[in-house]
């Protein structure tokens, strides 16, 4: 785990997650579900969290990807 990240945080480590892993924003609790994608950023359904572009942020509060918490696979 990277220093400065909560236990369970994605922290930019794609080895912690699979292609169907859902993640939750630690600030506003928005859940990114790969099965749904992200309409705000025009991310198609089926896009794994690890494949999101570097500039992607939470569509609700603008938090960075690194702070998202792993909540499990669908």
C-alpha cells in the first residue's frame, strides 16, 4: 500500500482490482461500476476502472482516481 492512502484505496495500483471491480469515491460515495461506465465522462459500459483515462475524476465531486476505495466485483 502506498503511504498516504487509506487501506482499501485504489491508490493507482491496478493489481488490486479486476475488470469488474466496483470502486467508491471516499469523498462523496459515488460508485464507479464498470458494467455501467460513466455518462458524464462519456466512458462506455464495460470499461474497467484501471482503463479510465488519467484525467478522469469523480463525476460527482471531482476527486482523483487514486482516492477511490475498492468495494468489490459485481
